C-alpha cells in the first residue's frame, strides 16, 4: 500500500495523489466508492497522509503511517 500524499475534492469524489516510481500519480475515487470502502471522505481530505492507496485493488484504506515529525511537534 502506497502512502497518500494529498487529496483534493473534485465534483462528487476525491482525487487521491500517491507516488509510483518516483512520480506523482492521481486516482479519482467517488464518494460512493469511499463509503463502500468505509473511508470517511472528510477525514481523507483533512488527513490524507493517514491513508494508503493499494494500486492493485484501487482501494484506499486508513493506515496511519508513522510521521516522526508529528512526534516532535507534540513534544515541543
């Protein structure tokens, strides 16, 4: 599963941007499909780096990749 770099709302869904072979790749996912995958559309828009994209299945999932910088921010 590849980490989602960012997301942007587009029409009745979300563009999910992730990295493949060093290049950014964008995949459109409709709100209906996000609901089917049990993904909160508002959360993926607000916290895209907590999600991953499976290029084989085309599914998005909550994975909460560890972000060391978040730990440093909490300690400061």
